[in-house]
C-alpha cells in the first residue's frame, strides 16, 4: 500500500498539541484541513521562516483528519520530537518512506522488462548493513528492493541480522527462502533450500540449530512424510516424531507400512510407539532395536488387519466388507458381511457364516 499525497497540502498550526512535545492532535488554520489527502500520509512539521533540518523539524504520520484537526503519530522514522507551537508549518510532502513504498509496489512490474544479471556479480552474505540488496536474478538495482527483503549466497543463520521480524531473506545458492522469526541472526523459519531437503520446512531458534519439523523432499509419485529430530546440520536419521509431554517425559512415534517387526523398524528405546498405517494397528516397543514390537494392550488377541473398534456405547465393531469384496481368508479371522448381513468367521479352510439358531 502506498500512502496518499496531495499538491500544496500545507497549513500552519492554529492550536498547538498539548503537551506540545508529545500531544498527538493539532488544529490547522480554518478550512485548510481540506487541503490534506486521505490518511495515512506523512507530514513535516517545522518552525516558521527556517529551512527544515533534522535538528529543528519533526516527521509524523497523520492517521486522521477531522475538519481542521489532524491526529499525528509523532517522531516518525527516527526524527526528534519538537516543541510544536502556533505558527509552525505542517506540510504533506515526499519522504523516504513514501519513495520506498512506491519502489516496493513497482518492483514486481520491473522484473518483466529488465534483463537478467545486468548489475554485476552475485551478492554476498554479511550483516544487515552489508548484504547486497540486489536482485541478480532479474537485474533490479539496490534501490528497487525494500529493506525487509535481502538476498545472499548461503544460510543467514548466525550471519545476517534481519531488518525486522518477518523480514525475508533469499539464499541464491539453494533457492531457499527464510522468514525472520525474531530480530537477531539466530531465529529463522526456513522454506526449502538450506537446513533440510529442498521443499522442506524447518524452524531455527536461538542459533543452536534445531529443526522441529521437516517435510522431506518428494520424488515423482512419493507422498509427504512428517519427520523430526534434533539435528546437527539439520539431517534426519529416521522416520519418527519425538513427542514430549510436560511432566511425563518423551517417546518416539514411528510410522510403518505393516508389522514393524517384519518391516525392521528400529525403536530407539522401550516405550516407543509405531502406527501401522497398512493394517490400522498400534505397536509398542519392548526394547530398543528391531524385532521387539508388541501390539498395544487395546489390540490384544486381534490380528491387526482385522482389528475393529469399540463404539461409544461399548459395542465391538468388526471390519465390514461386502461378499464380493471379502478380505483374504485367514483362519480365526472375523468380519461383518454387509451383503449377507451376517458375521463371518475364518474356519478350517474358508470363511464360515454365523447364523441364528
């Protein structure tokens, strides 16, 4: 959004703000409030008969005009608060802030007409004051990028001090994008690029290097996986999520496509859990390593593939299938046939239908 601007939008103070150095409302000459544009807009407030300077004038942002009364945010953009008196000039003019708003608004349009790499070598990583704010992919000069958007080569973690929280940084080396989650060089949200596979998401906090969530890069036909773990260099060593519960400690949650004993899921410690997404079963590790997973207590005595559920009224609900879509026969198995409206049990050599006596 670009603030408004009006020609000859100037008047003098008829009623000074109270107190003069911090008051936010002042009144200009009668009928001259109509000279000003629609808020918000910048104003320069200066004493009469002198050239405006940083030492004698003040910048403000007018947020409301009511008749001839202006409501102003004082001391804008680092300017010094002044003792504003009757007769001071209040002028809507062009400020650096307004120019930066205009440049930010037109930068996306400029990328379509300016040639690539027309302004020199690749940018370098440094502090916020030395990072090259130049878009070398589209040939935009330094001034065309707002201060909250920085470009460099390499991760900003521990190096680049963001302009402000939510500032953006692009790593040209890996096509990664970082969002500042704090105002130091240690807090970033990484979207792809560094600190995880391309297409990944990681949170970096305190400069210590911790990835709480990473979405792995996907190949053709692959599905997303949710991976987590304390990372040194942000690498993930297994398909698990570490769950920490205040006052109860933590455990690791794995995901498998089948019995974890046969798919060789390696538990980190006894008490780890595994969800079998193929057979809808839950397993708990009796020890670290592989081959020592047991069905969770709520599933005892049930083959995982045919495990049902317990309804709110305490009724056991076995898996349901039509006769034409009956599951593969398993001796001792059980399912409800929705075509026959009967319960079927795996007998000696085939499914047997339970009938009323």
